[in-house]
């Protein structure tokens, strides 16, 4: 017994980071090393902060996406959810509504969009892919109809100052998303809701027999995804000073890519918050490096595609270990 | 004359595991050869080698005296080996004929599938064994027993010289087994060598003359079953004598659960009974008689259309398993993989799933406490190896079952519903599960056991309800419980076995 007690502290420490997360981390280190060698100034503090800032919106969306994917679903509607949330809060601010209220309204829109997705999936029993494909068009259309297709311009400087500020030398957006990541990690690892998500996605029938509240769990996942899409929208319009109804186009694909690179399985029941964050930073670092190298955007797309495929191949080869 | 099938010194190494070690035995043409052993003894690995899924690390397979290379399933099929799997590998939406020609369809000019011709040939093959099956019908509309027959017809179609059957009867009723046994005997009469794997010893003794017994990857012996008792064979399988277990009753007369006039939309019709503290109530009946459906009503998994349930005299209404769990009821389901475990999650997580609220009183899970309870409950159900953080899918069926039982103990469940508690579980682990059920009853739990295995019902039950067509056909008290009594009530009066065979 004394032997196991001696070994325990190390084992506890190692359990915090899984084999799969370690793999994603190695991937990130390799990519950073390659760009560091090829791009002068890549490791400059300013550029590293840039990478984090550029990754923050995708990381925010990808965290919500990870929870939905773990539950066995998918949320294709995050981009339009963000757009709808953005144009409604922006137009409220332009109309003179105090911005805490306008931001709250934006979050409420995100939660409502998630609620609709969740109810259609959990209570009506439609397939998540089709439901969110439908709401992808619907929410986008609502944003376009609401604005007549025009951007909402002239956001108050006070609002912009919130999201463009910095804390501890880091852009506030990065700090906020890091905070969200910590909360998401705690939720997944330390709360019943996290266990329920993994159980519902891992074996819904068994979870039902064991008394897991299936519908509530799924709906909560979609609502969190909607809320984080709304948060991403606030960060973006704070940075741009305007809200376009077409913002967030193809955001869902980047978010799914980050989650998948980080080890989430589209079959459900598997996924990691740490992995997803690393996945988002991998995508961000790669785009940043290629841009600095003046590589055409066609090749950036190619690189993104290859990274996703490589991550999946490595997954396949190492499956069942750790 | 050389035997039809011969294994010579077959070994199979996996990383860190020696699954087979020098396995040698032979099966003659026209012989039905039993292959016996506990889970993990190496039977499935050997069958996978025979059907070309695995390559042996050492040794060779001989067919009619000639060594054959079974590099992949197609090669094995070409060599005359047909494999009939435990979980049928068929496509339910395709027709019977399409399934029989799956992978190598008949074509016209190499482009178009010749459906008519396929159906004609399928009908020919089926005619010999079960002409009532329509080759054009979607396979999904057939009963499991008929689907087995289709697999066998497919083997005939391939002119298989060797047919390997892995647990073919795990979901068949006794009369369906009789039919299948006739078909298998017919195959053997035509000179096919049959390798027959089953956990049900009475079946193996019924249709096999010889059997090979495996344990831990090696052959214990190839024996003539006429010379041995079932008990001796079990001893060879597990490597020790299993003590003959006697039934102990702990039933009280305090009613814990009472059901009155329960009916469901599916099968259950007007079922009433009382369950007492410390009692083990057996529910017997044919597959499809509504036993599983009754348990699902009691566990809140399905909703009753009529009737009432009372727990300790208080009326209870269940709209989901959550309600039933709150009332102290837990279901240990029949299909462990589908309804029991969350495969990727650890033993501890699977154990804690039904009682998360207890472990997270303030929203965050108290992992230290969860671990303490897991250590306690898994020790209680005697789960070994004691690796609580390991994904449950890596454990044997018996251990998975123990973890599910531990789940209900952790949730403070007082009424345990077991649906086929030892399905797919080793002989050795079976005895442990029986013990556990008895101990739970002794501690004052009320237990219901649904089982198709009559010896199991007789071993465990203080009282037996026999179900037929969704209703309770009889209630048997301990002294009246016997296989004959149960069978007499379970089989519909208009359809006794004699009447059935007369019709055919």
C-alpha cells in the first residue's frame, strides 16, 4: 500500500493531461518550431499575442462545439447565431440602449437560438446535423431580414473599449476566452453535467436507464454553444466597430476542425477542452505563420485541410491507446 | 482419410497477450464438433483465424489434409469455410436474397444485379431447410431464428465444407433451437464439418458427439461427450470444480413493491403481483412473452397504459427511469453493451452515473468521495482487476455486470430488476453473480430476476411468475418450481411442441 501512496502524486498530476492532449500539444510545438525556424519574428511577444488574439474567437466557438459534439450532436448554426446576436445588440446600442443591456440581449439571443436547436434535437428527436443545417439558414435569414442586408455601423466607443482593452498584458478577448475555457474544463471534468454529456454521447440508451436527464443535458449543450457564439459575436463587433449580418460565415467549420484536432469524436462521448483550445491555437498559429510568409490564401486553405486529415490519421493509428 | 478440418499448433500473439498457444485438434467430415471454454479462453480468436480475420502467429490450418492460407475472409470463403456469427452480420433493409449474395452478387454482363436469378437460387438453397422464408422479403422482417437459417442457407449456397457457428442460439427459444438443431444435423449428414461454439452445455451435449475444451488459449482436451457429465466438462472449462449451489431464501412477508393491473402499449397485459423485502422473484416465460417489457415498466423506461405501482404502500408514477430510481428501483438490463455501460468511461464513472447528485451536493463532484464509494462498492461486488479508472469496455462481461450492480448499490437502490443477469457471462462469473444476488436479498433488497435459463431461475428464485402472451400464466412457490412446471405454463396451450411439429 505504501508503494502506491508514493507513486500517487505523479499519477494524479499526469492524469490532468491525457495521452491524446499530449499528442495535440506535440503537434502545436512542431508547428510553432517549423514557423519559428522559417519566419523571422514569429516568436516575438507581439506576434505570439497576435496568434492568441486571432485564435480567441474560434476557440470560444469551438468550446461550445466540443460540448455539443461530446453529447453526440453537432451545431452548424454557430455563425448565423453569432450574426443574429451581433446585429440585434449592435442596433440596440446604436439606438441608445445602455450597452450592458444590449450585450445581455445579445447573449439572450444566443441562448434562444441554442434552445431552439436543443428542443428540436432532444424533444422532437430530429437529427442534429439536419436541425442545425436548417437553423443555419433560418438564423442567417433572420439577421439579413432584420438589417435589410446592411451592416449596423457606429457602435459606441465605450463598448468598443471593453473588448479592445487588455488585462495582465493580454488582450481582454484572450483573457475572457481563457476564463471560459477554465469554466468549460471544470464543467466537463468536475460536474454531473459533464459526466452526463459524456454518458449521453457515449451511450444514450444506457444513460437513460441510469437515470440521466437526456433531454435537459442535450438542450443545455446547444444553449451553451449558442451563448458562446453570442460571446464571440460581441468580441468581433467590439473589435470591428460594426455588425454585419453576414458575419460568422463558415465559423462552424473552423470550430468543428479545432474540436476534432483536439480529439473530439463526432460519434459522441469523447472530447477534451484542453485539446480543443490547443486545436484552435494550432489553426491560428498556422494561419498567422503562412500570412507572415506571404503565402497565398489558397495554400492556407490547403494547409488547414491537411492538418485536419493528419490529426484524424494519427487518431486512427493510435486509437485504443490511452 | 485425413480429417476435413485440422488445426496444427496454432498460436496467436497480440501485443502483450498470448491469445492462443499451440492449439491442435481436428474435425471430421460430417461431424458436429463442440468448442467449449469460458470467455477469453481463445474460442473467438480461433474462429477468427478460421474465417480469415486474423493470421496465426504460428501453426497451420489444414482442410482435407492440405495446408491452406486463410489470408482474408474472401480467401477463407473460397476455401470452403462459412462463418455464422453470434451477432448476425446482415443488412436488415436488404432482401433475404440480397443478403445471401452480399459481397458477390450475381450479375448480368458484369454490370446489373440479376435480382430474379439471385432470388431463384436463394429459394433453392432455402427450400432444403426452411421453405417458408420468402427470398424477396426484407431481412429485417424475419425473426432472429429465421435469420440464422438464412445464414446457413448462404453457407449452403457457397458450398461450404466447413461451417463455424459462434453462439448461434443465444437469442432463440427452445422450439427454435430444435428446428436449428435439425438443420445443423442435416448439414452434417451432407458431409459438412461443423464447429459449434456455445455457452449452453445442454445444447452442446444435445447435438455434438465430440468437443474440444479450451482454457486460457490452450486446448485442455478433446473429449467424447458420451463419456462425460456436464459437471465434468464445466470443471475442465473453469479449471476447478464449481460447488453445487443450493438455494437459500431470505424472503420476508413485508411487501416492498406491488403492481396492480399493469399494462403497456407493447406487450404487457393486466399484470398484478407483490414483491417482498428480501425476496428473489423469478420471472420465466418464452422470449417475447413480455418479461423484458414488464421490467421496463417497473423501471420507468416505458410508460404503463393502465394499472398502478405502489412502493412501500405509496402509489408511484414513473415518467422516466429517473422517477423509478428516486423511488429506489434500478434495472440491470439484458443487453449490457446497448443499455448498460458507457463504454469509453471508467468503471468509477459508470458506477456513479445513477447517483451523481449524491457525489456533487454543491454542483462540483467530490472526486475523493466518489473514489471512496467506488472502492467500497466494487470491493463489495468483487470486481477484479481492481482498476477503477480503466474504461469499462476493457473489462469482461462479468465485470461489467458487477459494475452495473455496483451502480445501483451506490444509488441506494432497494429494488433490483435483473434482465437475463448472466447472459454472455462465463460459467465462473455466473456463480459469483448468483451469490451476489443472494447476498443482496439477504441484506433486505427486493430482487426480480428475468431469465430464459430455467436452471438459473430454479437456483435463484423464492417464487416464480410464469408469463405467457404478456400476462402472468402461473405463480409457482418454491416447492412447486421445476423445469417441467415452468415449461408447462410458459408454452401457449394451443401450441405445444407436439402440435407444432405436427403442423410442419
